[in-house]
C-alpha cells in the first residue's frame, strides 16, 4: 500500500478532502521523523513504537579489494509493533 492509497482510504472513510488527509499524513510522518532525529521515541498505544536502535561497531569485508573494514557504531530508526497488532496479523494473514 502506498501513501496515496492510504490517503484515498482515509478520505473515503472520513469524508474529508484528499488534500486535508494528505497534509495530515505528511505532518504525522514529519513529526515522527523529527522526534527520532531529536532522540525521542514515538509510542502509539495499540499500534507500535518508532524507536532508535544502536548498532554496535563491527568488522565488514570489501569483497572487491579483499580487505576488512570497520563499520562504526551507529543509530538506526526501527518500528516495533504492539502485541495487539502482531496478534491481529498472525490470526488474519495465512502463511504462504
């Protein structure tokens, strides 16, 4: 599902104009990004959490030059779904 499809569905369900819904969705995404960039996790009860995970320093390989390189520790954004969310997906989506 794309952002445009999400906007369309919300617009159909709420009766709001697509432009209003798009502005709301864009603002939501910008606020989540801004919070994570300011080292603040975002918690949405019943949905999940947008959190910052720290990756430890590790050794990698440059295959083309056959050398080892050090990959420094760094932070990455991550999403951790709520238990209710996970259980809903488990019960409604068949394993392929």
